[in-house]
C-alpha cells in the first residue's frame, strides 16, 4: 500500500513539473497537487494546515511585502529610473561584467543577510530593474540574482554551520574556514556559466524594458538615484556591525528608506503611502500566494511518504554516502524548495559517523550544507526564486531553466574542493 502511494505521488510530481514547465498557473497546480497527494496519503487536513501556516509566515511576509512596498515607492517616485540612468555610463564600460557582477553582489549581500528570501527581496528590488534597464532579458536578470543567494553559507548565523560545529566539537568559524574556498570556487563557476548562457541565448542585451529604458538625455538627480540602495546599505552596515545602531530587520530598513525617499522627493505622503501598501498587497497576492501554494505541495509530498523514503534511501546505503552527502540534499532541496530538512536529517544521522567513511565530520557536514543550499537555489518553488520571478515578471521555471546548468556546475566544483579536504 505504501509503495503504491509513493508511486502515485511520484507520478503526480512528474505531472506537476510538466504543467509548470508548460506555463500553467503555478498556484493552482501546486495547491491542487498538494491536496490530492495529502488525500492519497490519508491526511487531507495536512495540506490545509500547511496552507494556513504559510499564510502567516511572519519572517517571510515581513521581508517580501516590505521590500515590494519599497520597490513600488521607488517606481512611483522615479528613483529607480534615476539609478538606472546614473549607472548607464558605468554599465556601458563594464557590460561583460554586468551579469557576473550582479551574481557576486547578491552573494555578498547574502553573507550579511543569511535569509535567501530576504536577500532576493532586498537585492532583487535593485539589481533586477537595473539589469533590465540595461537591456538584459528579465529571466537572465532574475537568474543572476538567484545564483547569488547561497552566500549565507559564510554566515555564522546560518543554522547548519553551528549544527555541524556542535557535532564536530569545534568553533563555528572553523567550519566556515573549511568550506569558504569551495564556496567561492562554486560561486565563480556559477558566475561564468550564467554569463555564457546569457550570451548563448542572446539575452544579455537589446531587451527593452518599458519604463526602465536608459535615456541618453535624461536629467539625473543623483540624490534620487541613491534612494533604491539605501535600505541595503543600512542592512549591510548593521549586519556587519560597522554601524551597530543600524542593526535591524528588513522591514525597518524599508520603512526608513521610504521615509527618506519621501523627504528627498517631496512627494505627497498620501501618494507614497498608497504606493507602498499597493506594493505590499501585490506582493502577498503574487509572491506570497505562490509560496503558500508551494507549502501545500510539500505537505502533500510528506503525506505520501516520498520525502521520508528519499531520506531513508539516502541514509541506508553507506556505499554511496559520500555522493549522497551533497547530491541527496541537493535533489531534495530542488524538489521541495528548501534543503533544510534533508541537510539536518543527514547531518544528524550520518555525519557523526563520517570517519567510518573516510571523511571528517566538518567535511561531510559541509558537503550536505552545500548540496542542500544549492538545491534550494535551483528550485523553481523556492521562496527566493518566486520573489525574483515576481520582480522580473517571469515564470519561476524560466529562472530554473537559466540557472540550472550554472548551479549544477557549482555543485560539482564545490563538492570537488570539499572532497580534497
């Protein structure tokens, strides 16, 4: 019975992937599949519980809605247009470095702000319109930002780093010190690969983004141009403790940025307020809505036993555990949009016995963390992917199509470096 239930779940997953690739409404597909699998798994209310729980995911809602509200204010006041035009001269001189530069920039932001979704929301609000205004196709622009959303591996606050450190009995910085070279090697691999893909698909230039075009005769107000970057600067200065009083959450920085933009642009407060809350509402409907649907889908996967079986198969085959350490969490991260479950399960059950497989605890734990993180980075239903897709106005699957090869190559290169010890 269990085998039949898992087989049925696998078939449903394949159908879901097909429908998403074909461009069908993602929220309807994911919710429908999630409820169907939950019913097959004998836990129909589990999918509805996931729906209700995702509706009130405080951390995600705060970051996404506030960032989208701020982005709408930047669009309403024209500040984003001033920034794009101010960067025009620089972009024309370093165009070959534009796409990889955004990947690197997002990666650095994610080091300070360990939330992938928060980083996608904060950095995507600036980098994606900037690339589109420079003529880069929206899907490549969004994929470039998404490629950089695993810099959190270098943050001591990422839950997996202290978890591995505790198992190994070492300081958390020793864990980061072990895998940082692999992280940067994988990053540079992804940067190069996605740039090549952009050129191969002829999407690195000549795209016309309505309202974001770089105008030769545009009169730039450089104070306006600084406004879109203000919240990120505040967050980075606070997170790195360069300015301790700036240590704050994403919504706080977005509100401060909005208030300063209000003073600088001298726009009517009522207009600014309307734009901000319109952006928040749009974010909940278009972005949070898909994240809610993804939560229902994952609950269905769990109900059919697919997630549990995948983890069990990975853990019960010692001969392939070295490969599974990275590939297992990677695949599950791709499937569910979050690599945390598989990574924690692997690190708790297998990593303490790493020496029996000829590896150190830190080495095996780092492999699992890298795999899970990159799996989430490539997933079309990950929160950060959906956020980037929202900013670019594209289907999340289009992002996965473009950052798929770069992230797989990043996994191979990163795992190779980690395997060397």
